[in-house]
C-alpha cells in the first residue's frame, strides 16, 4: 500500500501547476494590473515556548486580470472582480527557528459593501518553508513540520488615493499556513498583518467597461459524484506519524443559479487506513479490557466515517471555489484519535491499563470536532461552466477539517450531470 501513498510534496506540486494554469483559464483579453505590496505584522504563538520573533514582513506581487471587460456571466454577476496569481516572500522574524516562506496562490478580489474604495481579497494556495520543526535541533517551532504546506489569505484593502495609472491602497488581513494534518505536530502559523500596496494599471484598465445586454436569471439542477484520495497521519511519533491513505466517495444534489452560484447538499463516505491499522493491529487502546476493544468486531466499518453536508461554490468558468460544512453521522475511531492526540505530546506505543498518563477528555471541544466536518478547496472543470452543458468532469484539491482542525488533504476526480436549463 505504501507504493500508492501520495506524498504531500506531490499533491502540492500538482496544485502549483494547477494554480499556474488558472491564470490562463480566465478571459485573456481582460486588462492586466500589476500589484506589488509590503505586509507587516505579527505571527501568533503556535505552542508553548514558541520562538521569539521581531515581527513578520512580507513582499507580495499580484498579477491580476480585471474582469470588468469580461462578457462571461460569472464576471458580470460578481460585478467585475479581479482574478489572478499572488507570489509572496515572507520573513517570520526569526530565521534560525522559523525561517522564510515562498507562496504561490490563486486569488480573487472584489468590491465590498457597495463601496468604490473598499475591496476584499481572498486566496488559497501553497507555500514552501526553508525551516521546519525538528525534535532535536528546532523543537520549539511546532507550527510548521513539512516544507510544503497549504496557505490561506483574507485581506481587506482600502484605496487611499489615485494618481495617474496607480491606485495606492492600505489594508488589514490574515494569513494562515498548515500542512493539512499530513505530519504532526501541525499547529500551523497564523499571522495578522497591515499592508501598503499599489495597483499599476494598463491603459485599457483605466477605461470604462463597455455596456452589455441585461442578464436573464437562470437555474438548473445538477447531480454529481466524486472519488478522492487523501493523506493524513494519526499521531506522534512513528509509526503513527507515517502518512497513510484516506479514501473518499461522495454524492451531491443541488442547483446552479445564473451559471455562477452553486448550492447543494450531499453525503460522504470516508475510509481511514490509519484507523483500520490501529484497530486491526490490536494496538493499546483496543486490546482486551480496554475502552475501545469492541471496535475490533468490525474494523473496516469502524475505521470509516459517514456524514451529510451542505455545499456552496462560486463558478469562474473553468475554476470553482468551494466550501462545505457537514455533520458526521458515524465516525467511531475519531474517539481513539482524540484520546491519543489530546493526551500526550508523543503517543506511547503501549499504554498500561494502570498508569499516570492522562487521556484526552471527551469535553465540549471534542463533541464539536467529532460532529462538525468542513472542507475547503478548488476545482478545475475540464469544460468551462460559462455555458450550460449536460456533462462535465473536474479535478479538485481540498483540505478537510474536524470542527476547523485539519483532518486530511485530498485530490479528487468528480463527474457532474446537469439537468435542463430553466429561466425565470
């Protein structure tokens, strides 16, 4: 099975290539805007005894396409947003322990609260860190444990003034890095930042957009199915910190509104190989007389998870930005996961029945994480969604969470069947 395990490096390398392809998936005739910027702020402590820092600083370069000239429906429904790619270099203020990060991130920026000067920029991509956690040489940095990680950014920008082709902006935002539970410890890094940037526009971007014909409202139902392959770890240290697969299957039904907004409900099945191995190998907490010995009666079923979810997605022709919130109906082995990972910094292979170790408690925090699942990521559709078509397929990259805490990272292949188009 190890031959088939997808390493995080391979997943994120594929995601980087997908990110670059997104630049060309948009309307190529849209004018270009170059947006360099400087960000500064603080990185929150990820753990006790976290390394001291002198403050965080970032250099960012955004390559944006102004979609106000784009005649496609999604661009007009979203009031002509800007889409593109963001490149960033970040110094976390302690090069010995935290190092630096290099980020590649697809982004979208759109107007906020009907203000001409206020905008929201969001993006999700990946980062490379040149310094990571090491139990011997760098034990106090438990925020980043792998060189390649997921990155998420949300930023408010305010246009201070314009001069010629340049708009000067100030902003405030949030930057998050996490490896998606592909190696522990995975505390992640959370940064809170202020920014100064400049939008340098082309001549075309300075012009007023042409008038388009009025849009008609449309809606059509869809049915979709996907299969996925993810990777995660169970705990620390080896063998529990080895990457193993998570296999997923999901079905969804919903409606597409105005070829732009996709709302649906669905179900999912997930099979965790780490859970199965822990149960099937008769590890400590499932041995005779222990709390979870009954899980051995059906190891495959008890290593599985079933749930339902609601989904929201914004369609940008070939690209879909998706968020899901769900409820776990069946996930018994997560109790083992919680007991182990909330009990010790490092999981002992054998846990005596009578001992001074403290298992994680089934408190309110556990109940929330055991019940609530979430999923966020990006899809690339083989055929653009700007027009209604009966069949489509996509490749997706997502990070999955338990109540907001990373669970696993996966790549998926999906099929979509669209029913007849109906106008209003």
